[in-house]
């Protein structure tokens, strides 16, 4: 297929699109590269071959994939293969029909898609939920580096007129300071995601400060574009462009935003948005980029504003992400990054080093000013030094998202090829070094390491029992309430404060959101499951005879980061125990149904980082139905058994059950399993175990408590007793780690299916176990 284009002099240029293949000219098979489609295909193929080959080696030393894209671009650039130069004249002799035009268009399209999706997935209101500190950092980090402009005349007499005119050289220095002063949201978001600290305290702080800085950046970008048009084109065109920007903003906020809300309102709850609407929104984002270019703005300005007004999360935000994210992140973004780097000639950075020396100095100066501007307010607000440094480095990070600025000033001839190459290499060094430095500087798990005792064992008898219960699905509600009812008591001397956390998997936004239901969030109350669960917990609180208080939260979070939201809330609420569902589901008749591996991964992460004790509840259904049956006439409605073998986890389980003794509907039986070869009175763990059992050994004082001891000879005998007890109780409470008795389980550990439940807990949760018993597996707080 050939396309003929006529220029102003009526001469024709042939633009060949597709060929007949290699057999079109067997003597010169490379003729197919004179067609734009085969040329584009071989360019993309080379890009991904080099990306894969590069990352095969770099990933072994912990270098990120983004750095691999950049290095692949350097290899395909003028330094080695110079693919762009060799492709330039293949399609047509007309410079307007350059052979790289199609590849460049794909690269720009990838940048537009990436910018739109990142803006769409980021809630701007995050900037105003973290107090004054992020606002101060955002403002200072934008204005303080601009003081570097005062040094642009430094050594101005050393600018070689043969290299570039004086005015152009000073303009290049201005461009350096401005581009290095910016903090782009995609760069900050990417580094936080790479380090898996998006949910951490400093992650949210950095993201909030970046949003504030970004708002100033968008305004500055629009003003700079209008000023450049005013100076270089005409005054009339500049006024026209300024009016066009204002009109575009009004259209986006006054027309497009209500249309988006109308689409969301028309979508039934729990149903996906129609493809027609999803495609229309994406076309609007692409059209906004065309509009921006037509009126001399940067092509990313339109998608930024369009993404800004689309509500994060379901239904529309998640629909756009699920449809376009994988294609963008795995295909278009690698092409975009690699092509941007392919335009740089790293050798010119060395051959023209003396000409760009001041530019390197200004880059370093701007970096120092930005670090100080971020560090000073952090220290003033009494953040720890290491965390303050981490925030400063994150906000000074320059990566692939900044290529948009670098290419823009290169295309407008504000910077030279040597300076552009330096900025690319600087970004590459950032991508390789900064993540390593941050991992050594800041460990997000340190936030949850608690030197105070937050467990039930060390809780004062009359203190409020602070419990955080987490819910993933509607079926978790009844089990959670049934368990909490065991801890409630008509005796006001034993109050219980319950914090309920609904965990919603995040799909359509990048930053997590933790919202208190007390704020009456409109978004939360559109979810019928959460609304119904809130009513159930309110009923539970009213039945608690003033000894129960309930507070509810909802966390919209990524699956890999849910445990961080749980830990953060547990710290804020001074929780003594976190209760989470196991992820194993059962049918109504007690038969195994399925395992939820996502919930299991969250639980495993919690066991490693929880700031307090944690309990994993495996509910087979019988316990939750019986526990919620408040009309029962039996004296002891719920039979709770505790297997006590030894160790701190078993002692914590015992402390939890002590709280249940005060509920008249609960009958508690403690079964202590002793191993003959392990009975050593002088053993400290053994002494602590006996101390914890004192209250239960005097069973006569409370008629709803039984205590019994059994002597075991092997782990196999333990398995037999577990099978027997599984038919005697409604709920079994066991410790995850059995301390000094663990060597007796060496033969049993090989058969564990769910390691997060420990040996005994896994027995009770086994698929093959024909029983209706539920089990709570307890792990005591892991202290530093």
C-alpha cells in the first residue's frame, strides 16, 4: 500500500506503508524496510530483544526493570547500533516522512497513556489528609530550587559562541534548573511502588507533598508555554492559547466532570461500566492531548487534567485501568522509555564535557537545594532523621517520567544534545542507585516494631480490650461477630473496644485510602455489604450492655500492601490483638469449598510485621451460626476448648480465653498436653506456663471452666487427641508456636498445608477433617 502526499510545490512524496513480504524482491530482501509497517515491526522487535537480554543479567544484581529499558536504549542509540539514524531515510527521502516518525508516534502515545493512567489512579485529595507537613514540603520543594536561577550567569563569559550563542547558553541553564526543580507524580509513585512503601508513613507523606508540588508544576507548565508562544510566535497567538487553556479547564470541570459522574450514577452497583463509556473516556483523553498540541501546550497537559476529574476506584477508574494498564505498562511504556534514551548520544557528553560543566554544577546545586527544602520541614516537625532523609531522597528522585520534560526542551532547542545525554545518564543513575540507598536507609517494617507490650497477656485485668477485626468478604461478618460476642460481658469491669476494618482490594487508584465510616463517606455507603455489616456491628454493640464500643474503618488498598494498612490502624488504635479470617471457605454443611491465596498472603505478612498479637480465625460455619443464636436457652451456648502445650503463643491464647470466662454463654475447657521427656521444673518456659495456668487449675471457683491434663509420648498421639477434640467443641483456641514442645512435632511439620496456622491449627483446619469445629490460631506480639 502506497500513500502519496503533495507538498506546496505540487511535488509528490511516496509514503509506503505495507509490503508484499520478503519475496517482493528476493535479490534485495531489505527493501521491505522501505515500508513503514515492517520497519516499525523490526524496530519494536529490536527494542524488546535488547530489553529482555539486558534485564536477564541486571535483575540478578537487583537492578530495576526501568533501568534495563534505559540501558537497552543506550545500546540501540548512537553509542552502538544507532537504530534511529539507520532507519531515518528508509521510508522516504522527504524529511517530513522520516522513517522514525511512526516509532516516535508510538512512543508519544505510550507517554500519553501512561500519564493519563497515573493521574487517573491518583487521588488528589490525598494532599490534604496528612496535615501541614506535606503542604509545607510541597511549596518549599517547588520554590527553593528556583534559587539556582541566580547562578545561571556563573561563568557566562566561558560560553563558547561556536558551541552556542550566549542567549541560548543562558536559556539552557534556565531549562536545567526548571526541569530539575520539578517533582513529577509518576516518578514519585513509581519509586514508592518499587520499594513497596506506598502505604507506609513516609510513602503517604511523600505522595502528598508531590501532589502539592505537581499542582504548581501544571500551572507553571501552562504559563511557560504561553510565554514561549508570546515571545517566539506572536502576541495574538499567545492570547489565543491562553484563552484556549482557560476554556479547556472550564470544559473539563463544568462539562466533562458531570458527564463522568452521570456515567458512574448510571452504572448499577457491582456491575462493570459499559465498554462504550470506557472507550469514550479514553478517546476524550487522547483528544485532549491533540487539543493541547494544537494550542501550543505540552501534549501531557490535557490527559493530566482529564485524569484529574475522574473519580478514583470503581466503577469507572478501575474499568479504565483494567482495560488499558497492562498494555500500557508492558508494551507502550518500554517503547516510550527506550526511544527517549535512543535519542541521546552519550559520547557527546564526554567530548563536550567542558561546555556542559556548568550545567552539571547547576544540576547538583538544584539537587542540594531540593534536599534541604524537603529535609528542613521534616526535621522541624520532629520526624526521625532517617525518615526525613528518605522523604527528601524520594522527592528528589529523577526517572523516566522526567523524559517528558527533557525531550520537550530538546525539541524546542533549549538544550544541546550533550546536555540531553547528561540528563538521561543522570536519570539512569537515579534508577539504579536511589532504590538501593532507600532500602538501606528505610525499612518500612521498622514502623511496626513496637517496644511496648501490646498483647493480652500483659493487659491490666480491668483495662479495655482493644481488638481490631479485619473483614475481606461478606461471609466474614458473622464469624467476626460470633467471636467478639465471646469476649463481651455484662460485667462493665471488662470492657471491649472493637475496631472493624473492611479491606477492599484497590484496582483503579494508585494511592491507598483509609476512611473512617463515622465520616459518612458517600462512596462507602454505596457499598451494600459494608452498609449491612455496619448495621450488624451496631446491633452487636447495642446488645453489649454498654461494655462494648465499635468503630469502623474502610481501607482501599493494594493486595500486597493490605497488611500495612492493618498495622498502621493497629498502632493508631493501640490494639492488643488483630483478628483476621483465614481465607479457607467451607460450605454450610462443613465441607471444604476453596482457599483464598490472597488472604493467606496478607496473613503471612501480618504474622511477620504486626505490632501486637494476632489471631487467625478458621470458621467452618457452625460456630458463627451458633454464636449468633442469641435466643438459645442453654446455660452454656458455646463450648470453647484450649489446647495448651507451652510457649508464649499458648500463654497468649490462654490470656484471651480468660476474658471469655466472664461471658455466661461460654464454657471453657483447658486441655494441657504434657510430654514426659520435656517435663523439667527448672525450665523457665515451663515455669511461665504453670504461672499462666494457675487460674484454670482452680476450676471449682468458676462453674463454667474445666481443666484437664494429658500426658503425650509422641506427635502422633497429639494428632489422635486433636481428631477426638475436634468433635467436642464449637471453637478451639490454640497457639501458633508450641515453644519447648516443638521438637515433638518434627515428624508432623512435613504435612503442614497452612504454615500460618502452625501444627495444631493446621490439624483443625484440614480439609480431610470431618468436623464442624472452628479454630482460632494465636500468635503473641513479636517484640524487637
